[in-house]
C-alpha cells in the first residue's frame, strides 16, 4: 500500500475518534461498551449443559481464543486474527456428543466457489447457526456432503475416520488442513478482515471461484453504482458498487430480502449496519469489516 494511503487512513481514524467523542455520535461508543459487556458475560458463563439444552447453543462466527490486537479504531472491540476472520463455528450438536465443534472456513471456500453456489443454489443461510446439519445428511450427499463426498472434496470419513477432524477442528490444529496464513499471504493485501483484498484477488485472476457446482455457469454482473448521500457531510457519501458484489452474489440474495431494487428506497443507518443488518449482513462477518470506513464512504 502507498504511504499516502496509510497516512490517509491514520488521519481518518484520528478524525473519526475526535468526531465520535465530540459529536452526537455516542452510539458508536455505546455500542462498543455494549459489545464488551456481552462478551465479558459470554466468557464467564459456564457451558450450557448438553442434557438440558442441546439445541439452544448458538453458533458463533469467531473462534476463541483469539489474539487481541490493540484497538486502533471504532468498530469491533475485538479484532479477530486474519486467518480466522469469516470462520463459522457450528455446534448445535457436536460438543453435546463429545465431538469438537465444526469450523467452516469461508476464506478457503470462497476462493473455490462464489457465495451464490452455497447461499442460493445449495441454500445455506447467511446466518451462523441457522442451518440444522446432521452427519446423516452429509453421508447422504446433502449439505456439506454435496461436495464432501470423496469426489469434489474429501469424504466425510476417510481412512480410519481420518477426515472427521478436518471439519471437527475447533481449538485443534489439523495437519491435513491448509495453512491459512500461508495461503492468504499469496493474495493481494488489504488492511482489515482476512487482510485480503478479495475484489482484487478475483479481478487479477488470483482466485477463480466457480459460479455453479460444476464450474460451467457464469455470474450475471451488473456495473451499476448506487450513491447514498449522508444526512450530514462529515464523511464522504457511500458508493455501493454492484459490480464486485454481483461477481460473487446473485441478485436474489440481496433483492428484496435485504434491499429494495431502487436507489434510496431502503432506509438504513450506520448503527443498523453495526448491528449486522443491511450491508452488515456480510460486512463484519465474511466481507471486509466496518472498520474500513473509507472503502464504503468513498464518493470523491
Ligand atoms: C462452500 C459454501 C459456502 C460459500 C462458497 C460461501 N458460504 Fe457463507 N456460509 C456457508 C455456511 C455453511 C455458513 C453457515 C450457515 C449456518 O451456520 O447455518 C455460512 C454463513 C455465512 C454468513 C453468516 C456468518 C455469521 O457469522 O453469521 C455470511 C454473512 C455468509 N456466509 C456470507 C458469504 C459470502 C459473502 C460468501 C462469498 C464471498 C460466502 N458466504 C460463501 C457456506 C458458504
Ligand atoms: C460447494 C462445495 C463445498 C461445500 C458445500 C462445502 N465444501 Fe468444504 N471444501 C470444498 C472443497 C473443494 C475443499 C477442498 C478439498 C480438499 O482439500 O480436498 C473443501 C475443503 C474443506 C475444508 C478444509 C479446508 C482446509 O483448510 O484445507 C474444511 C474444513 C471444509 N471444507 C469444511 C466444510 C464444511 C463444514 C462444510 C459444510 C458446512 C463444507 N465444507 C461445505 C468444497 C465444499
Ligand atoms: C465435511 C465436514 C464434516 C466431516 C468430514 C465430518 N463432519 Fe460431523 N458434522 C459436520 C457438521 C457441519 C455437523 C453439524 C455441526 C453442529 O451443528 O454441531 C456435524 C455434526 C456431527 C455430529 C453431531 C450431529 C449428529 O449428526 O450426530 C457428530 C456426532 C459428528 N458430526 C461426527 C462425525 C464423525 C464421526 C465424522 C467422521 C466419520 C465426521 N463427523 C466428519 C461436518 C463434518
Ligand atoms: C450485495 C447486495 C446486492 C446484490 C447482490 C444486488 N444488488 Fe441491486 N442494489 C443493492 C443496493 C444496496 C441497492 C440500493 C438500494 C437503496 O438505495 O435503497 C440496489 C439497487 C438496485 C437497483 C436500483 C438502482 C437505481 O439506481 O435505482 C437495481 C435496478 C438493482 N439493484 C438491480 C440488481 C440486479 C439486477 C442484481 C443482480 C444482477 C442486483 N441488483 C444485485 C444491493 C444489491
Ligand atoms: C460496508 C459499508 C460501510 C462501511 C464500512 C461504513 N459505512 Fe458508514 N454508512 C454506510 C451506509 C450504507 C450508510 C447509510 C447512508 C445513508 O444514509 O443512506 C452509512 C452511514 C453513515 C453515517 C451517517 C449517519 C448514520 O448514522 O447513518 C456515518 C456518520 C457513518 N456511516 C460513519 C461511518 C464510520 C465512522 C465508519 C467506519 C467505522 C463507517 N461509516 C463504515 C456504509 C458503510
Ligand atoms: C450479501 C453480502 C453483502 C452485502 C449485503 C453487502 N456486501 Fe459489500 N461486499 C460483499 C463482498 C463479498 C465483497 C467482496 C470483498 C470482501 O469480501 O471483502 C464486498 C465488497 C464491497 C466493496 C468493495 C468494492 C471494491 O471494489 O473494492 C464495497 C465498497 C462494498 N462492498 C460496499 C457495500 C455496501 C455500501 C453495502 C450496503 C449498501 C454492501 N456492500 C452490502 C458482500 C456484501
């Protein structure tokens, strides 16, 4: 990255900090405090007893323990390590049956398939813990087993059950799995999330995710930008670009479940986004996080 842009980002963080403290934008600090409280609670809470409530255990999108980097800006109080950003931990049943919870790595799968393949064609929900997945389904070629069948990807069992731990890997290091850090470092860099600029990676052909299971399909790419002017011109207006989104996502995933198909028809605020709505359905979970203010607030 150019020195000037590093400087610009640094200055913008200072500006944002000043602005949060001195302006009426107390919600940012409030939200921060709230998240800290929730986190502290969930860390001290004893594990849910499997006999009493096996189904109630929520999946989470972070993998603990995570390294805590010094807080450099507003946004998430805890910065997840880049190799784990976007990982989804699935544990409706696993630990209740004395298996390690499942870690689903987006960083790897998104390099192989567009989001559309899993979230539209296969119907996985874009919400951690929303799908009810059982081993029988996987062995019958459904859910993860659509690919993890020994043909497209490794089979559920493998010799002497060696593959079980490739998925049931929460908290352990699995030698057969890829070195995330090494792999991600081969892709174009970006300061947040996986520290990968996934848009560049695709545009430069470093990754070529398939648009359908057999790789014969094509995405419908729409080159339309939507500008969302801010109520107060404190930051640049938001530019929502369809192109990078439609290279990996299908229209139906956003329209009209999340957004109306008309500029300015969907009322949304930054607080909604921080809470995981609208742009926050993906940004902060799998796509680059909300800390990257100027990548969205980019109107020149
Ligand atoms: C190989 C399949 C696959 C691909 C490809 C994939 N996902 Fe997912 N995604 C999943 C699964 C499985 C889950 C977990 C669903 C559950 O827990 O019920 C998930 C969950 C999510 C969530 C919720 C995460 C959370 O923390 O709540 C988001 C957001 C998401 N995906 C976005 C994306 C985006 C954006 C892309 C493309 C860049 C993508 N996914 C590509 C399978 C996939
Ligand atoms: C659309 C196809 C597809 C689906 C659906 C899918 N995977 Fe995969 N997955 C792959 C492919 C391809 C690989 C690479 C295979 C290999 O290494 O042999 C892979 C690799 C993996 C790896 C190893 C990653 C590494 O570090 O090397 C894990 C873990 C994994 N998948 C878990 C899951 C889980 C859990 C699900 C369901 C929630 C799932 N996958 C659904 C295609 C898929
Ligand atoms: C491709 C990834 C993958 C592989 C490989 C895999 N699992 Fe699973 N397994 C899952 C997912 C996803 C779930 C659902 C996780 C949850 O919500 O707890 C699951 C759930 C389970 C459960 C609890 C639910 C149930 O169906 O009883 C058990 C037990 C289990 N797996 C055992 C195994 C064993 C044993 C192996 C090896 C023979 C294995 N798994 C291999 C992905 C995998
Ligand atoms: C990642 C989410 C996302 C995807 C995927 C997506 N859109 Fe949109 N679209 C938006 C947003 C956000 C807006 C602006 C809505 C607003 O301002 O209320 C929008 C607006 C539009 C508009 C109105 C533009 C205008 O100037 O009034 C059209 C038309 C549209 N989308 C078509 C599509 C089509 C066709 C596809 C698939 C090829 C698609 N969109 C895929 C998020 C998405
Ligand atoms: C993923 C894209 C995205 C990122 C990243 C992002 N914003 Fe926003 N922001 C939006 C959208 C969309 C709106 C709503 C614009 C509108 O009013 O139509 C918005 C609105 C705002 C507003 C207007 C007032 C309000 O509360 O809605 C402020 C101030 C703001 N953002 C600050 C920030 C700051 C500070 C950051 C970095 C910490 C940030 N944004 C990061 C998309 C983003
Ligand atoms: C359904 C998931 C999803 C939603 C909703 C979504 N995005 Fe994204 N967005 C992505 C993915 C995936 C990328 C690719 C980059 C990445 O993963 O970090 C991306 C990339 C971007 C980029 C980078 C473009 C570039 O050329 O580098 C911008 C800007 C952006 N999104 C803004 C927004 C704004 C603003 C909204 C809300 C109005 C929004 N996005 C809603 C998934 C989503």
